[in-house]
C-alpha cells in the first residue's frame, strides 16, 4: 500500500504582477522545499509540479529552461529539466504573457538522514537580448511517497 510521507509547497509569489525579474542565462532559484522521509518503506518516490508566469514586450521565440535539483550546492543532482520555447505573441510594446507548468518525478531517490531537499530554477540558456520577465505567480510543490 502506498503511503504519503510528506508534502510541501514553496510559493515565491502568489499573484500576477507581484514581481518583475528579467530572466538571464544564469539559473535563478524560484522554489526550494524539504520533505521528510521518516518512516519510509521501500521504493521512495517524489512527485513535483512547478509553475512560473512570464511577460514579454516583444514578439520573439525564447527558449526557457526549468530545472529541478535534488540537494543544494555543488553536490546537488539534476533530476529534471525541460526547455520550452515560449512565443511572446504581442507586438512591440504590447505585453504578452505565458504560464509554464512542468510536472515530474524522482523515482527511488536516496534518503539521506530522512530528509530530501529539492530546488527549482529557471533560465534562458541562449541569452536572448529581449528576455522575458518573471511576473508571478511562481510556485513549486512536491510530495514524497513510499511502499
């Protein structure tokens, strides 16, 4: 029987227009959370969802990468990465908006000291001159299960 061990959410901003942070080639942290694996049985797995809203003032196709890591610092492990080309469908100086949501899983992660940490980052890998801006909402949530 599957058992829910823990669930958590990192809500960076809860509403539209709450922030104005241009994307860069350097990955920007927008969500971080920890999950307890206390009492876990075999086959631990984590399921997660991340959402980021972006705005742009130009019509341009921009590849945007969302990356999810297990752990922090130089020892962290990339467990999920998705690149979407968001097309800003407005004309110059007319704001267009897109919301990107990703869903993934980390199957059978190690359970160091009965606690797992996950972090979500966003970037534009190609360094487009007309970068979109993070405007909110932004959230990252995860739940960990075991048998």
